[in-house]
């Protein structure tokens, strides 16, 4: 059975999902998430809409008492799912990269499920490292999700949450391996499970 037979494409409307994700009704939820995640929070300012930060993936800027600024991209799904969607193609007709393929100017991806009021605050650099290492396997082995837009589709892959969290955790363990080839990429740590 091939990939398309195992995981028939699901169609979602991109603009409908974006509108839902950016709805002001979610603001109290986001504020509660950041107050809990960052006890020394001064403010968490939304940057939604057409502002310069949006082009760099920034939905929220957080200021901490220490003076540190944290930039966050927010994703909100209207239903609880056992997976996190990683968008790897933004426009299938033009073959433009999705946000997981881009070098966004963010520190975290905040990925939330509205019904359960659950949010995963994923460190961006670790998520990117894991994506770069596993993307070919994940695209081959996990469901492909298509968001239908006028004249094109946005394509994501649905990664089971435990798999993604485990690989992000493993990516934070840096092991330097001696090699004779300075151009050889360093492997991710082996699973300790």
C-alpha cells in the first residue's frame, strides 16, 4: 500500500484556519499560557495582522523582567488532534517553502489546541534541527494534510506528538563524535528508549 492509499489527503481552507487562529477570542488563552510559561513576564504583545514581524514568523513578542525579548510564532487548531502539523510547502503550484522550512526569527513555536486549552511551547532551533534530520522519513511515513486555497494547496505533515516531543528532547543532547571529515554532519543522539 503506497503513501497516498495509507493517508488520503485531508482538505482544509487555509484562510478559514488563519482567521480562527488569529481570532481575538483566543487572546486570554495566550496571555495565560505566557504568564504560566514565563513567571518573570512583563508583557506579551500580539503582532498579528500585516506587520513587519509577521514576515519573519513573529506572532507575539514577550518582554521579561531581565530585559530579554522572546519572539513566538503561534498556531491554534480548533480541534484536539494527536499530532502537530508541520507545514513544509506553502504553495504547491509555486513550490514555495512552508514555515518549517523557513529561517524564521523566532525563539519558540507555540502550538495550541483550543478545546483542551493545551499548548506546546517548542524551542524553534531544536524543532528545526529535528525537522532537518527526519523530514524525509516523516513525509514518507506520516499523514499528509492539504489546506486548499484559491488555485493552490498548502501541504503539511502530521507528526504524532509523542514522536515529535521525544525527538526534540533528544536533539537537546549534543554529542560530539570524532570524524576525519570536517564536512560530515553530526548525527542526532540515538534514542535512549
